[in-house]
C-alpha cells in the first residue's frame, strides 16, 4: 500500500531515490482518497475564499499557512500561485502541530483532511472555507470546492492510497487483485468503516491507475520544478 508522495512526489524531491515508481512497480488500483479543506480560525479569520483572497492581496506576505506534509504544502502552493497570492509557507513536523499552529495563531490558514478538522469545526473553533475535492461527504454539507469558490481552474487535490505489486507480476494476478479490492471497497460495511475514518473509496483498473499516476506525476513534477523544492 503506497501513498501519493511515495509514488508521485518523491521522484522529484530526492536525487537519490532508491526505486523508480514506474519501472519497479506494477499498479493494481487506487483504494481510498481523503478530502481536505482550506481551514481558518472561526473567531478572527475570513468567512469566505473571496474574503481570504482579498485580504491576501491587500497585504502581500502578511498571511501565512502551515503544512506538515508535502501534499498539504503543495495544496497551498498551487492555489496561491494560480490565484497570484503572496502567502508565506510555515513548515511543521506533522498535522497535529499544524492544527496547534492554527489554533494558537501561529498561522492564518491550513490545508487539512476533514477527519482532522471536523471536530474543531463542530466545536466552533475552526471554519472550513472550501474543499479541495469535488466529492461531497455529508460532513461538509454544501461546502463549495476551492475552484468554484475562487473562480479558478483548479483540479481536485487529495491524499490517496494505492496498491502496487513488484514489476513483472503476471497480469492475471494484478487483475484479480484489482477486482477483489473493488469488491471489498463497495461492500456496505467496508464503505461505512472507511468513511468513518475520513477516507472515501476510489478504485480503478490497473490501466486506469497507471494513467492516473502519470497524470499526477506530470502535474506535481511541474509544480515542484517551479518551486525548486528538493529534500537532498
């Protein structure tokens, strides 16, 4: 089971990556995705994406955002670049620290999974301005997508998990595994358990998964090159 950073981002972040995500693995299927939101403090922050954009443009470099994972960082970088916003990135060591940074005022906004921020939204401490995936889980109600709220051409951005096998695994085995995972993830009990943990099933054929991987690599490779972001 691999995450988006392993199969897509790492090849652009490390010069000495000990594997090739395309040559060394045979894609089976994606399994789940999480839905993330743009979140701010409820007490003193913008009440909409339009207000956030206006505030950022009125004071370039005055707002900042926190992220504890590469995907969350790139969610912010991509949106801010497309919108022409100067919002400063503040790195954290993980999602928990990022949430603390938002609540204590160290950062003005974050990009985080619904599972993490939903309790804070329910308690009135945090406000979600938009979701970064076009799917609409019940917990988000009628929350608009970031693309719609900002009026910008933004694709869905999610953290996703997928199954891969060693390169050279016979196609009948790959196909059988893909069919079985799809069967499992459409079972009502599995679906309910998955959604309860903030994950939303997303399966596809091995061929579709390969296309998906190449599209994700093309998108994030370009973004990371423009950012000149490297870990080694």
